[in-house]
């Protein structure tokens, strides 16, 4: 787990009093203009954070936007590896993440040293890593992929090429199933997508027989096989816009429902429930650490910053660039 030091606590990490009546959204936009800062937000963050952002998207879109921006400061409203990716692509820019504790269970499931040992145990393989990895893991990778471009990139490689895919075993199994490949998989997973229940989705489907089931391929195979559409958050969003259906059961992090509902106010989006009966929908507790208050303080103090060791960054940028070139 990534932790913060006392400096950030002194600067308001735990909630510096903000003057009563402060219009947080107006102040955030004012500081962005003053500091030439751009706010990027992932679809899984809180709706009010998405609404204040200059750009929202999935991992691929955020990486592409970071590579193109002319802002001096990038504020990444998402998890830590996303900030690292931005810094790797834009080393000359100041990259901020409002809460350094916003980690990622999938990235944490793939320690770079252990992954390197796994690679060494399978010589002669091309190494493909999901973007949900640390900079150090990307540094031992040949090609980075997202859920939106993984199939295209895998299929662009020779049919007989030996491939290691990590860290998400569910996404890897899905790509194997639709491409006929036999990639060697690292056994990692996202704690959010692991929790979806086939039984509960089927029960929802019985209640809403006309609903289309939308599933992210980070889910387990039995859940993915229920899908009318399996794909990245961006792909699921696009499908919901284009489909004639008026109801959708959505098996991915529930933050995406905010953008779906904004885009299609006349349609109904139902979050698929997890196995855990104590909560009604699946949320990423790391993504939900990003709040307007923290975003305000982050811009005000221009801290905490994301830093990546230059040697690691030099190695990690190559597979990211290769992905962008192949996308």
C-alpha cells in the first residue's frame, strides 16, 4: 500500500478547513486557468469529480490525452499507476494525484521483481502487460495494453509467437478465448471485478428480461459469458448509446453509470451486485478516495506530485509508446 507522509497531512490531506461558502468547483476551475492545469478523470471516480474534469476516459484514452496535452500541470483523478503513466509520458510536466493512497489491487498483485522472475522462467516470450501495473512492472514489459486494445495488439503478433500476459488472469483468459492463443498468464486480478456474481446477475435478468448485460473482461469467465457486450469501459459506454435497449445491467465499477446516465437519460442502468451482501453495488474504494476537497487542496498546493525513477521511466515508456503506435 502506498502511504503519505506528514507533509501532506500538514497541507490538508486530512481536511484543511475550507472557508465556508467556498464554491469548490469555481475555485478549481479558476486555479486550472491560473496554473495552466488540466484535470483528467477516470470513469470510475465520483460523478462530481468527473463533472469538473477537462477530460474523462478509460485508461487508453487518458494515456493518449496525456501524451498530447500542452498543460504545465496534469491532475490525474484516478489511481496511482495512472499518474505514473502520465509522468512517464510527460516527464517535463508536473503530475499530481489528489490522494496517493489511491492504489490499485491489480497493480499491487504484480510485484515487479516477482514478475521479472516469472519472465525469466519463461524465456523466449514476448511480455504483454495490462496498463494496470506499476512503472517498475512496465519497465520489464515489451508491450503495454488496455482492455480496449488488448485483442487488436495480441492478434497483430504472429500466431506462433509465445506470449506472457499479466497481471490480469481474467482478461488474459478472455483474450485467449477469443483469439485462440495460449498466452502464459500471471495470476493477478482486480478486487472489484472478481466479486461479481453469476447468480445475482441472472436474478436481475429475471427481473428485467429486456435488459442487456454489459460486462468488463476483467470479470471471471462465467460472468463474461453472460454478456450481451463485453468490453472496456469506453466500449460499454458506446454500446449503451447505440443500443435500442432501454435497460442495462452493468458489471463493472459503478462509477461508469454516471456517464452512461448523462449520455442516455432516458435509459435505465442497473449496477450488477457483488457476492458481498453488505453492499448494493461494486465500487473501487481506491477510486472513491478522490474527492473535490482533495482535488482543491491538490491544485492549491501543487502536491502530492508523482515521481518516477528516470531509469525506470526510460524503460517503461518504450512499451507504452509501442501500445500507442499500435492502437
